[in-house]
C-alpha cells in the first residue's frame, strides 16, 4: 500500500473512532463487557538538563534539550472490544509511539510500533492474545517501582523493562483468590532486525516468558521469568556462518517484586537476576558471559489528592567486577485534573570504576566513570 492510500485509511479510522461512544480505559487488555471502539493517547513533553553528558577533547559538558515521553511514552492508539455473549469477548489494540517535539513515529518508524494485537477473553477459560505485545518485565515487573516506565526509572538499569515483542502468543488466566498466571512465547521478537525465522530453527530470536502475580487488598507481588535468544545482531552472522560454532547470546532473567500500600503511602521493592550466555550449536553447552543482580526500593506518597511525591534507590551488582553503579530518582507530580499533570523528575547516578550508567541508560549521554545529575520538568496530558 502506498503512502497516500495508507494515510487515507488511517484518517478514515480516526474519523470513525471519533464518532463512536467512548469508554474508560482500564488497561491494555479489555476485560469488561459491552462493545466499543476508542481513540486514546498520552502526550508528554518537557525540558531535560544533564551534566557530564559527553566528552570533547577530554572535557565534559552539560546538555539542555527538549524531550518527549519523560514520564510516559507519548502515544496514540485505537482500542476496541466486542461482547460475544456468555462471558466471552473479542478485543484489539493498535498503538503508535510519537515524538511530540518532532511528530516522528518511534520504535524505528513503525506505524504501530508500541503495540498491535488481537485476542479473545473468556471469564472461565482465560485470555489469548496474538501480535506485537509488551514483554513481562515491561507489563508486570516495571509496575513495582514508583515511576513505572519513566525515563529516570527502572528501564535505565535494564532495557528489558521496556521490551516489546513481535510475533507473540500470550495466554493469561485469572483465579478467584487474587492470583494471575501468564505465559507468552515469541516466534521472533524483532522482525525488523532479524527478518523471517530460518526454516526448522526453534531457537533463533525466540523469547519464552512466564509469570505469577498476586493481588489482595494493599499487597501485591509478582514473580517473572524471561529467556531471550539471539540478543545481538552478531547472532545473524553466527547463525549464517556457524563461525566458532556458536549460535549467539541467550539472556535469562528472573525477577521478584512486591508493593504494599499504607494509607497514602505505597512502598515498592524488587530484585532482578540476569545471566547472559553463548550457546554452542552442536553440544548446546553454555559458557558464562555476564551475570548481574539488580535491587531497588521506592515509595510514593500521595500528600494531597492532586500532589504526589515519589523516590527510588537502585543498585546493580556486576559479578566479577567492581563496576557496580547506584542510581537515585525523586519526582514531584502535580495534577491539574484527572487528565493533565505537571512534573519535576530528578535523577542522580553514582558510577564507580569505569561504570557508564547514564540517566538514559548504560552508555548513553554519559562519560564513563563520571557521576551524572539530571532534571526533567514537563507536562503530560491523557485523552
């Protein structure tokens, strides 16, 4: 489809959605009855200041810039569901990431790069979803820190907390005593980078995930396992040439996290273990490459109905190395309404012995071994 026809089709979809009755968005997988289609979105833009951001001729300097998606990724989407009767419903979601400051599409310029899926849910049998979906570290574990998926938050310590997976099958079952179980499998988590799956290969660029979540009153906890094969572009060359006999990277993660709400204060704690290996094509033996443990603590205080304060502390231990960075975040959020808020987000990274953790992630906008201070201030609007 050429660009003119595609743009016309998208315009028609938006016009239709705008004319249909809206319903409240509870989460990304509809569960309630009824039939509806909704256009929704979040626009988030602010100013960022960073020190020790780069080095020129051995000198560090600061950066001040306009940013998009500081507290929530800016996006627009179309969500719909149809009640099929008997406690069964079909649903879909298409969601596009947007850079508010330039109007460009994110996720590599994909039309609906954030999410694109269709599924069916039954009150007794559970929910089955097919398409491009969030990884469980994004959808489940990142909820157990005060700033969720903000830039200065958990994903700066591990990019798996912002994973989105192509070609994914998800099954979720909710039980009556507050327990949910989930499992998902990706047949190729990045179709843009890796392309079509090699015939007969059951490992290349595959992802296996499973999790349990418990919610009862003020307490909530989750346990998640994630295994990702083919974690770098070197996998393509290794798989084609079998150079050295190795298929490529395999990352395995396990996370345990919990939260508890005391009146106006919600506390959070979590732990993530990561082990990276290379897999031998013939023997399937693994050789240790890197292992780390990530710990975090945090809290949110709802001081007033329209004013919240949040803070986190994170520490990552790289086994066999003394490059063990700390990071700290603090946030003030003032709600002008249910849909619009103003925020100030402060971050500080303590790098040691050549560690290169930046407030935007490892190896991004920071001089290795230097500590970094950052500030974001902006506005977020939901529709």
